[in-house]
C-alpha cells in the first residue's frame, strides 16, 4: 500500500523558527501493580470458564484455545508494572458505566492540573502566556463542558484561552495532540499547553461471551494498558528549556480498518475490542518512508525514534519495517515497561529519551515520532532536538 490510497496529509516546512515542544512531564498514579500479579488475576477471572465444556470441540476451538493463547501472550509482554489509579480489587469488580466513567474522570481531575503546572514550570512560561490548551483523552465517555475547559480553569489559564478537545483518538491521541498544538502555534504565534491522559483501570471487563479473535484481543488488552497523564508546552520558537523542534507532520487513516480496534459501548461501559493490530502496521510504513524521503531524510539519519509503545509486536513491526536499530527504538521499549499508556505513551518515550544521555539526541539531532490508534490511524512528526546549552556553546 502507498500513501495515495490513504487519507494522507503532510504539513509545514523546515522553518528555522519551527515550534518547539518542551520535554514532557509525566504524572503516574501513586500505586502500581506488578505485571505478573495482574496476569495471574486475569487468569483467575477466566479460570472457571476455561474449565467449562472441556472436551467440546467447538468450545475448545472458539473459546478455550484463544483464551489460553491470549493468556500466554499476556505473560510475555515486556511490561514490569502497571501504574493504576484503582487498586486491583476495584479493577476487577463489576460495575455500571456511570461508576466507571466517574472513576476515570476523578483520575483525570486529580492528575491533569499537576501535569499542566509541571509542564509550564519546565517550559518557563506562566498561565497568562498560554494561548490555547489542547487536551486528548479517550477513556472518559462523557465530558461536558469539555475536558479542555476544565484543564484551563484548573491550571489558572486566562478565560480567553482557546480550548481544543480531542476524543476518540485512543493511543494515537498524544501524537494527534502534538500535531494540533503545532497547527495552533504556527497560526497564532502563542504557546499552547498540551495535556493528555488515559486511564485503563476503570474499564476492565470479564468477557466469557466472546469467541475467537475478539476474545483473544479482550484478554490481551486487559493485561496491556496502564494509567498515566502527561503534559508539555508547544512554543513558537526555541526557548531556554530543552525540547523538540517539530519540523513537519504527517497523518494517515487506513480505509476499511474501522473494526480493527476501538470501543463497543454496553450497559456496563465501553468494552475495548482489539484484533491483530500489528498486521496493520506494515500498511502505514510506506507513508512514513515517503514522509522521510520528502524531507530528504533516511531512517539511518534518525538519532532517536519516539514510537507508541503499543506492545511487543507493534514495536518489532515498526523497527523491522523501517530497518531501525535497537538503539533508535529503545525509548518505546523502556516506556512499555510501564504498560501501554495510550495517549501519554509517546510523551513518556520523549521524556525517557531526553533524560537519558545515552538516548538523548545531540543538539540539532534528527528524530521521528509516531502514534498509532483507532481508525486505523497514525500521526507522525519529524523533529530536531533543541539543547539550549549546546546551542550557546556552538
């Protein structure tokens, strides 16, 4: 597949005054759950149904085997622990949509103001400097007024601050928010605050009624996701703090893939469905290659890559498809140790790369960012790392 068959958009230019995104700040819940403990809890939840109708060929093929395969895959995910807003006993407890949605909203309201303040402090801007706030979230099913208005009020932003709310982007939400913030800053010339947060712990569901790939995806997703909030500031030009100069962006949505992953809303809340998503990744890689080629870049020119840490298979598919080294994709693997953080995942990988001298690009070093999510969609950005201390020395 090439870019001409997808809804491809490439924007911007390599302006010396390209907007600069500050190094993101990450806020995790105060408690974490060991990945092995979570997998054991999921197995215990499905244990009775795995023993049901043993010896029935149809049940074995469509239920028992897919469930056992999924539980095995859960065990080999490269995850150490899951930051979670809820304790395990509350994660697995059945409850209605209203309760689950309230728990997710409580998490966002608890962590987003702190993340916003940390990001503005790190970028050395004040609330009065911010012209817009871009907020991405897909795990709160109903929010009116929008979450963006709530963040603006909680962070002490001006009442004239533009509120831009993104919903339904799922794991692509963080990258999509970066693209929208860049658009605003280029158009208005004022800083934009970006806040992204997603919370999986309210949305665990036991689904013994599913069969085949849907069952396998449901079980795997139960052990994949975590809770996190992240924030950064997009500035019109390089400032005194380190960051990522967003030179150009691209996005794509693959036609006919709407049923690959997403929410299915039921009385007890949205249920996440996930098919064999890693098989879709190769279809978007030509878009990335063309994007780099249009910039005059090659994969080997990239000092670091910031990819959504969607799971072992996702990271491996991107690395192998683009011919990248282990070092280039290391931030995604390190982020995955905390689980799939959904929209904050790319922010977390950016923070990891900036904090580690072994991964941090040199001043002006090139990098690529890409998020993947429902659609099946991708948002990507080409960047150069801005290190003010190195710039002064140079």
